[in-house]
C-alpha cells in the first residue's frame, strides 16, 4: 500500500507493518491524509475494518470524528474517543 509518507513523520515508513498497525495507520490517514490515502485504506482494509478500528480509537480529533460519523452513519456517541472526551475534565484557564 502506498500512502503519503509525511503523515507518518514519527515512524519509519518502510518498516510499518500495515496489518499489525491497522489502527495507527487508519487514524493517521483519517486525521492527516489525502483523498487518495482514504481510497487506498478503504481498498486495503475494507469499510468494516476501518469502522471497527475507529470505534475503538482514543486518538481522533473532533473533525475526524464528525467525518467518520457521517461516512458510516454512526452516532458520535458510539466512538470511544467521544466518550473519552466527555469524561476528561478541562482545567480552568485563569
């Protein structure tokens, strides 16, 4: 699978095991990838695998969560990152 290398800035791109690191790869593509990257992971992993991995992800930003919620017609509350955000208390900024 060929993806945009810069979205994996913190890893050695050539040594990424696409099967073992599916969640990491999918998270990066969702948050930082291009449309071509999105098409590539859909072809490689399939929509069911992508949804299953993202439902368990803790790393998604709000924009990515909204995108996935719309694409998969799944309420945001079903995603683990949504429930993690709700349970995190923000510090007062004073």
